[in-house]
């Protein structure tokens, strides 16, 4: 039989024990005694809890990183066509200004 129990040593500290007990029988089949071992597994349980907390924090950071990458991807996909539109507009304005005839003097009047 395996037992697990907690022993409270003080208000702020407790220990966790695991006990393994095997019965010893008499020749008639009745239980004479139990032979067992008790192990303090407090440190192991605390380590497991710390590991679980670290894994949860790592998963949270991974989710945040993924969200950041996704936001950067969306921003790039939105900005790329806008930047291209601005570049084409500036190129068109430059081209239009370079082909505009230069006037000399005042306005010309046709007769």
C-alpha cells in the first residue's frame, strides 16, 4: 500500500511524505505487522511546482511573441501597398513636372 500525507510543522511550512507499507503475515494468514518506508518528498514536490510555473510562463511568453510577430506581419502587409502608392505618386509628379513646357515671359495670346 502507498500512502501520501502532509505534515504541518509550522503555520507557514509543511512537509509532504510518501509512505510505502507491505504487510507481513502469520502462518494463519493474518497480518502480523507492516514493514514500510517513509520518504520526505517535499523538495521534489516544490521542484515540480516550480517547473510547472516556469513552463506556464514560457508558454505565455511564446504566445506574446507569436502575437507580436503576427502584428508586425499585418503592419508590413498594410504599409507595403501604401508605400508603393506614395512612391508611384511622387514618381508621377516628378515626371509630370519634367515634361511641363517652360514658359518665357507672360502668358501667350493667340490671334
